[in-house]
C-alpha cells in the first residue's frame, strides 16, 4: 500500500526528508489521528524505513545502542 511516491523512486535527500517528517509527526498521529490515519502513517513509515535499510545495509551502528553497550553503562 504505497501512499505517495514509491520510496524506491525518491532521491536520497527526499527519502531522508520524508523519514524525518514521519518521525516528527508520529506522536501527534498516534494521539489524535483516526485509526485509518494511524494505520496509513505506520504503513508509510515502514515503507520509507525499509527503503532506507535496503540502501544502507552497512549503516553505522552506535555500540551504545546495543544490548552490550547498555550493560556497560
């Protein structure tokens, strides 16, 4: 269920802008959006995040974000 431009067709800057927007609007959609709005928001976020992960399989992982890093804190 693609809403908007297919994530594969987005330029890198556009993909990042869309991801930032989705994350910025998540709480408002969760708290005040209809069930359909929340479902659409979730689906679109998954599409965009999936495309980001496809493009960046070797992305930098912060060791502090791993379970082992949390144990060391």
